C-alpha cells in the first residue's frame, strides 16, 4: 500500500469478522460506508496518472512544461498534508462523522472542478480540493471504523480499509482504460470521482457518530444506544466500562504529554524510548516513499511510454497490471506479516527492490544506447518544414539516435515498416505528430521504440510484487506498535507527516529527474536511496512481531543492537525476564 495505514489481522480474525458481521449486518454497514473513504483515497491518487496523458494532449502549456505536470500530480499530495492536519483537529473538535461528510464535500467539489476545467490552473485547483479530502479521509475513515467496531474484529475491518485504498487505485486505472475512446477522455476520468463521495455523503447521514467521541463529549446515553446496536445485550455494559477506562486513560495521557504540538514534541524528545521509536518510525516511512513507489503509482502510463509503448491505450493497459499487483500484494502481506515478522519482511523487500531497480535501470540504459538511428532523408522530407531545428543545426547529426532526438525536445516518427529501423527527427509539434500518424507511423515524444520494453514491464511488475507485502504495508504496522501507548497517536501522526512530505518530494521531482538524468539514472538513484534505507532500517528498527509493549519499550530503552543482540527471554506474563 502506498499511503494510509493498515492494522494487522490474521486469518482467524477475518473468519471471526465474517461470522460477526453475518449475525450483525449493521457493523458491516458502518465499516463499508466509512470504507468508501479509503476507496476515494485510492481512486483520486491513482486516476491522475492516466488522465495526465490526455491533459497533455489538450493543453500545450502542460505538455511542454514538465513542472506543470508535476504540479498537477503533486498538488493533491501537498494539500493532503494540510488536510490530514485539519482532519486531526476536526476529528476531536467536531466528531468523526462531520469530518467524513466534509471530506466528501471536498472530493465532490474537486472532481466537478477538474472535470469542467477550461484551463490547466483549474485542474490544479481541483486537485487541491481533492488533496484536502484525501488527507482528511486518511485520518478519519480508519479511525471511525476502529471506534465503531467490536474489539475482536477491529483489525480485520480496518485492514479492509487498507485493501480498499489499493482497490481504488486499481479501479482508477480500469476507469481510465474504459474512457480512452470517449471524447473528453480525461474529464470523464476525473469526473467519475464525484459519484462515490455523493453516495457516501447520503449513507453517512443515516449513520451515528463514533461512540467513543460521544462518550468523550459526555454524551453517554447516545454512546450507549450505538453500542447496543453493535454488541449483544450482555456485552454492552462491559464495553461501556472499557470505554470509560480508555477515555480516562487518554485524558491522563494528555495531561502527561501536553495538548499542544510544541509541548508534545518537547516531551517526546526528552523521553529516550519515544525518541528512538520516532527514529525508527520516521525512517521506515521516509524509506517507503524514496524507493520510488509513487513514481509508479502517479506516473505509471508515462513510464510505460518511456519504456517504448507510445500508444496511450497500451500504456494504460499495462499500468492496470502493475496496479492490480499492488492490490494483491497488500492482501498477501496480511497473510504473512505475523508469520515472518516485520523487520525481516522489510529487509527482504528492500533487497529485492534494489535488485529490481538496478535491473530496470540497466534495461532503460540499454534501450537508450540501442535506440533506432535517425534517417536524414525522412527527417528532411517526411513533413514539409517539419524537421527539428536542433537536428538541422547539429554539428554531427549522423550520430543521432531516437533518444538524442527526444533529449533535444524534438519528436521521433518511427519507420513505417519496422519501428526499429531509422526514423525521422521532427519538431515536437502536435500537427507534425498528426502528419506522422497519417503516414501509418508511430509518433514518440517520451520514449523510443525498444525491443526490451516488455522486459521493462516485467521488471516493473516484479518491483511492485516485492514492494507491496514488505515496504508497502509493514511501515504502517510498525508505527502502530512501536510507540508507548500514551505517545502512539503523536508518534503515528509525526511519522505519517514524514510519509506525506516524502511523497510530495518524490512526486514533484520524478519527471524533472528523468529529463535531467535520463530514465535509467533516475531509477538507479532510487536504488541508491533504497540501499541507504536498507542500512538505516537494519540499524534502527527492531522486530516488534508478537512482542508485548513492555518488551518493545525495554528494547528501545537499552538501545537496539542489530549485531549480536541478546535475545530477550520472556516469562509467562510476557514481561522481559
């Protein structure tokens, strides 16, 4: 999973979830309705990857300016950081239900603004609205599900929200593919996103507020009525007592660590356990993003074009495969993370990611060096006055190939009979490209024809497969376990902010890096950072699988030692011996 959180749940919990929701459908109604927020989260972060291909086609200012493309993509991520902060405040001040309704309104308005946008800056504005909704949904949907679910199946229901995020991304690619042959392609792709928030808004109006928030606001009778619909009669009184104890403990924690962010930060950094937990938690979140995963999620069709697939439909179809693998990988993680352990899964995942990125880099390098040559005759005669000016003025144009041509902001018109034979280097102009296509040739403006294109797609798929179960899911689980109870909300929030900020940096720089360094060097850069991340996680992050909170705190207090660490013996109560 790329963004958002997931709580680990084993097979037994999923079976118990099925049994309880079958007997009490109201629980499933609560969780499924709130889970639409996860679906929206995934859809709106994924849909732009395909829509961007057609936005570039309609607006020359976007097509010619890499920074504009990055701005359209990354604005949602930047706004999500602000949305998460607003969501955290609204959750406490106004309640979970009102936060979800507000996020729905932002999703809806953003989708309509983008679909009707007469100019690129309106798309950016719509992305800001959507980003605010994404940030609020990422904070609120899992919280609402967690607080409105029976404790025995809470992990399973919240995990389903995580699955819905990756399914939403997969759905966005499917919708993108479905609208490729429709006039107004990208407007429909982005506009469809207005339907789920409208449905969720209507459904949420009939659902209650979180019982935990109501109890905290001294609305105990309302909280009791909701619990009576979730639990059996004999369990309601027990749950009310547990709720009271939990809320009182939370208020005591706030008194200890402070209410404002500055006080919390100061107290956290004074506490050696919390400080080391933050080092570990922030590390795994930053590394999760800087392995380059969101270059694939946000720019997958563009990467397919860089690999040599000029057709937008083909690029979108291949992107659908990578998104589907990410969804499958998230499900696989839930089956194995409690068996193999968090630390081991991250390390194995990172080693595999490094190998995959290096291999992908070598494929792009080989494709670049073996790109088709330039035909001087075709370049000067195929389109009247259409020859690329940089090619005409080059001191040694006979040495040019397709990649040299594209690096000079020109376009490449492939050979008519065989795409791998010499083609024409022409002006990067829409009408010139149309003339190329009318001559039954293929127009390339991002990547070049390559016999290794299929291998690049296979490696990209393998990269997703090894990423999703390890670095995709486990960092969120680690952050749910590694902090002392009273600092868990604070620590998880700081780590999530680090995740979103890293996400923003990656999404804002990918296309610029590919232009400045080339595709192969960009992927090699991510491989180098992954190697640094591997060392950091090995040195800083302890194993938390099946460890009681006291044992995790004890390990952090002593200082985690990755080499020759003495295995802690535990007694029957789970405490360190």
